[in-house]
C-alpha cells in the first residue's frame, strides 16, 4: 500500500499492539478475495532516518515471511514501527508480528493455528 488514503482508512480498523510492532487491519470491500496487502510506517519518535529505515526493513522482512501464512486474503494491514522495533531480537519481532496477525485473523481462521494461542495446548 502506498496511498495516504489507504493508511488513513485503516485507522478505523482493528489493531493489535505488541512490544515490537502495532498492526492495524481492515478487510477490503472492493476486493474481498484478493491477496493481503501491507503498508509500513515509522514516525520520527523512533529516531533518525537510519533507525526508521532499519525498523521498516525489519518489518518488511518479517511480513514477507509471515503474511502469506497468517494474513487473511482481502485484508489490508499497516505495520507501525515502535521504539523497540529496530533493536528487538529477530525471533521476538517475528513472534510479535505472528501474534498480531493471528489476533487480527477473521473468526474461524485462528483455529488453523491452535499452538499459536500461547496456551501451549
């Protein structure tokens, strides 16, 4: 996603906050069966341009790995970097993104991943 209008639309959607990332999600009405789309943002609160770019690069890679499996088709996602995103351990960041995507999954979709609910059962 590239347009400001798409990012602003997702502000009214569901969100999941984790230590390394905040994820906003909303289903698309005009293309419910299309692939999931992702947008990335990092504010100046994160730090200078080097830190912001590093945070976005890490988020893009995590999403590239996890969105095909845990993202819902026909859904737009915005991944917002947090202060810890650039320095968080890679496995922790992957866990944060995965957990947020599972939380935002439409009803019925989360049961495909029973071990990801944190209960261990």
